[in-house]
C-alpha cells in the first residue's frame, strides 16, 4: 500500500464536512484522506489537493470535483486563488513522511535500506542530504542535529561527520558507518531515526513550510471553517498547538483592550487526539500521530 492514512475517521469527523463545500488536502500522498473527503461531497463540492512529491501524481483521483497541485503547501493561497477555490470550508494536513517515501530505498529516507543520501520531498529542487552532509560547516551541522533531531551528543555527531567526509559521504550506509562510534548501543534505531529526521527537516525546510502554511490558513478559511492537522514529532506539534491557541508560534497570548484573546483560530480539541491501540496494531507508523482540530473565529 502506498500509504495508510492515519486517524482517517477522526480527520473526516474533525472537518465536519458540508457536502457542497470546498476542501483542501495539503498532503495528498496515496490519497487515503482525500478519498475519505470526496465520499462526503455532493456534485457541488470540491477538493483541492497538494503534494510536492511527483510520485504522488500517479495516485490522482479521477473525479471532476478533484484537483491535484504538484506543489509545496507553503504556496497554498496562490494556488487556491489560481483554482478559484476561495474561501475554504476545511483544510487537512497529515505532516511528515509517507510510507511510500520511507519504503523506496533510492529516496534515502530510511535508515534500514542502503541508498543514495537524497531525502528531498520534491526531487526536482533543492539540496540533497549528501550535499548538506558534505558541505555544511561543522557548527551548522551541530545546530541542525540539536534543533531538529534533539540529539544529546549533537556536537560529537557533527565532529564525527566532519572528520569522516574527507572521502565524500554519499549513501545511507556510509553515513551510518561514519557516525557508528557516537551511536549509543541498544538505541541505534531511535538515534539513527533522529539523525535522519534532522537532515530531512533541514533540507526540505519543513519547519519554514509549516509556518508559512499555518499563517495562510486563517486567511483562506471561511468563518467556521475547520483546520485538521496531524503531526508526528514535538517540533511540529508545538508550532501547530501554539498557532492554534495564540495565532503565533511562540504561544504568547495577545489580548485586545477588553481582555479578549486575539487569535484567528479557536481550538476544538483541548488535547491532541491519538490513534487507538487497534489502529497502531494495523498501522504501526501511526503510533506517534497527534491530531489537532481548530475552527476559524
């Protein structure tokens, strides 16, 4: 299967779909969430989907109510304007990486496969993981691993890479070999996952794209429109939570003259929704999923 959608039922319920409404799925992937939305639409309804990975285009839904943009969701407003799809009744985003991307060795996302160090979500643009590993100054590598991987020995890790790259590091196995001496015993899988996550976030500017998208959500939603977002690690979830609660990424509450909170969105869920044990059993990759739902004021 290309990608099993996480928390599908909870997402569809969270969107509170109007059959004739206009919706956006910002992370189309295998189309699982999109198909769930389309099933709820009548002949007037529309769904605009985004995915920057050209591999996702092969999953396009053959339906005149459906449009798929091979673009990063950071350009949300521009493309909705182009498709005359404003304002929206609801937005869904399932952040992170798809099973298809992880399970394709030549994409270089997975720690368990030998493959080229690529990790670009959109292969037509940007710097590859290999280019980053071989060209970033040691201090910058340290920052990336500390910030995006939350790695405790990030400084040692950066030093090991800088030391090893006299011969360019170009594959996943070469990277694993280069950092073997600083990989904690019995925690190899978790540690390598953190290393690969940090590299992936950096080269795809995932945090920058997420912030750009969230800032546009309130503008493109109609009053009462829903925002449904699944995140998979604390960095993403913190940004989403803060923005929903306060309208900024620092989580600082701003109030008007009368003491009312100034924020474009209102949280519908006080705590994130997580998958049931039965879902985790059938789809282990959903284990870390956290779903937050908001409504435009």
